[in-house]
């Protein structure tokens, strides 16, 4: 795009060259702005994905703790029933 302008004796062509050059500069500027917008959007999406991943991990931890508490409570109940009645209790998932 760095083609020199036409000879000075071609005034209308030089004007056309300058106009086209200005249009190219404007388009390049628009492209850079679009690139920046895209980079910002990607960064925001990645931030949201990390946030969701952290929340999913937190909820998975809560779920795992609840499952463990339930298993311990069932085992205590089975042990208590075995002590008081002699019955054997098995839990199905």
C-alpha cells in the first residue's frame, strides 16, 4: 500500500491517490479498533469461564461433603439398628 503518488502533472490522480490512502488508513484504524473489541470480549469470556469453573468446583465440594455426611449418617443409623435390634441394614444408592 506504499505505492508512491502519481506524477505531479496528474493532479486529479494524485487527489484520488490521497483519498484512497486516507480511506485505507481509516479502514486500518477500524480494524485495529475491532481487534481491540474482540480481545476485550475474549478476555471477558475467559474471566466468566474462570468464575464459573470456580463456582462449579465450590458446588462440587459442597455436594461431596453432603454425600459423605449422608453416608456417615446412614452408617450410624445402620450401626444403631444393629445394636438395638440385631438387624443388618444395607443401603442402596
